[in-house]
C-alpha cells in the first residue's frame, strides 16, 4: 500500500481498501472508516483490536457526523445490537433513527447497519452477513 502523512497521522491507501485516521481534540469524536466487506462481529473485533469500538450514535448530530464520512449509497455497521438493544460498548440510549418498517427482526436480524442512501437511517441485519462495505468506529486519542 501507499503510505503518506496528513497532519502527522499516517494514511494507508490500498487499491480496494482505505484506512483513514484523523486526530481530534477535546471531547469531539472522530469517525474512521474501512472499505471492506465484513460481518458485524468481524467489524467489532477489528475496531477493538486497532482502535476503540464500533460507534455508539446517541443523537442526530452524531448520526450526521457518521454520514458525512461515508459515500452516499453505502451501508455501514454501527455498534447497535439486540441483547436486548444496546451499543457495542455496553451502553444504552433512547436515540434511534430507524428506516420505516425497521427493526423487523427478519431471519434473526440482531445487528444494525446504517443505510447512507436513505439519509443514514438504520436497518437490522443478521450479524453474520458480509453486506456492509464500510465499518465505522470512533477513536479516542490523547490530546
């Protein structure tokens, strides 16, 4: 892959996959994406191995921030799953942004992807489907 640096952060580009990292300051959250088809569990494992976790989207501003870094028409795993419904980091939130008719729990759909062809609305999917091209997570970096 091609390695280059932006504002002191390494950016690695591959023909079919891109990893972007961006610094932030204060309590702001930075969302990072990986262009790779993986299951929800693989996405969670990758995030936990390399950064923090899949994103917990607690309000519309955070949902829009996620949407801003994903190309239109792409799906992205987010950290929400049913056990009962909670975030990957173990927290809960009253905020949701479900697509009409969702969640429908068809075929034991217990993980959640955001549909960025539909304004970032959420759908429940089976956790083992490799349909989401982009996985999202946030990284908390020291100031």
